[in-house]
C-alpha cells in the first residue's frame, strides 16, 4: 500500500525503515560532514519509536545543518536565522499532539537565536532541540562561532579567537531545560538512543551534538573527538544531580563527556495552558468563523 504524503513521490504510509524517512532532496552537505550522522540517527530513532511522517514536524533556522527538514520525510519548516525555536513553540501550542523537533547549528542556536534558547528552556516547551555543533560558521565558509574554542584561528579571527566559548550544556541547565544531553555524530547508535529519550521526554530537551565541519574546522574533527568522547553512563553519572551534571559538562580536555547530563521533569508550557487541556489541539477545533471571515483574515495576513 502506497500513498503520496508529500507531493509527487509515492511513499509508504507506514514508515518502518530509516529510509522511509528519507526526504525527496538529497543532502547537499560536504562528504564527511557530521550532519549525515545526525540525519541517520533521527531516522533510526523515529523508526524505533514507531513515529510516522505525518506525526512529526521538523523546524530549522539558517545554516548548513538547517537544511535538515528538506532531507527528511515529515512536515518541515525552514524559517529565519535564529528563529526556529519561536516558530516551533507556536506550532506546538497550535497542535500539541504533534512531535516537534528543531534542528540547527551552533551559530544559529546559541548566537543569533541565543535569546530564544534561553526563553524556550525556561518555558519548558515540549520540543526536542538538536543542535549540530561544529564550533564554526560553516555555510559562510568558516568564521568564529559562539562555541569556537579560545585561540581558534578562523577567517574572522586570523590571530586566534579571544572570546570564551558558550557552554550549551551548563547554559541549558541554568535556564531550566528539563532534559540536557550531548551526542557525537561519529557514534550514531548512541545518538539515536539519546534522540529517542529526548522525544519521549515531556518538556524542553536539548541534544548538543558534536557534528564536525570537515571543511572549515580542522581543530575539532573526528580525530580530535574520537579518543576523547566518554559516555556518562559508563561513569555511573546520576542524571538527577544537576551539580554533577554541570561539573561534568565543564570537563574539556583529554576527556569530553557525551550522554544524558540531566533529566529534571516539570510541567511544560502546554500543561500550564488550561485551554489546551480540553477538546484536543487548537488546530482541530472549529474557529466559529464564516468562510468569508476566514478569507478576510487570510487576505490581511498575506
Ligand atoms: Fe558540513 Fe562544514 Fe560542509 Fe557545512 S561546510 S556541509 S558544516 S562540512
Ligand atoms: Mg556551526
């Protein structure tokens, strides 16, 4: 049984294999880019969770990794630079039955969109935010980003960056994110497992992913991460201990931790909205408007 879900190509109604989540467009990323591992991991996680394309919305900002929704068979929105979380919050409030995943890079999420990162975390909106952190601006051919290491030489910092990098993990914890994890695209099985947990978690879930830019960041490539990444679960880390989570998140040397740092469930923004707790998602409720009234509103907005 086949049906047309997204336009001109026949796709299976029931997605059972990672390739069923393959979009109509092939990724335009450089060969070896870490984002391929993230794409494969999310496809794998969706299969494991039994998700179907029509149950999933992927929202992105701008950047190499923000082309993600085009490569994935699901609803997708490619929005403005740094604004993906704001759009995703609106989508989630309009249809809280939808699984909403936000994808983007470190520049988009922690730089241009830094304020939305703070406020979406404290509001605990039920979103999964996957940041492909390559510690550089890749799409614009290699400038220093909010997560670039101190001293890193780039096109915009020829004598080395003098800025201290953002720590996404401690920032998310301090701002109230209720699920905070770090993955590595070189270990897609581990990353897919984190994604499954993040999607199942009720509340704002960050997965910061080391996703090497093989073209413009030669400091933080696979050879850098491979010997350093250490799984928190192998160290007996307590995921309810925020102090231990912060301490582990600040370790950056021969050891760099990946895995789930903190899970601290609390009510989500949607659960605080009484209007959402009755009669299902807003998107499916009658608006009480005539067709002419609806048409006038649409015309004013276009
Ligand atoms: Fe990936 Fe870097 Fe190429 Fe962009 S420039 S696709 S981040 S390797
Ligand atoms: Mg980047």
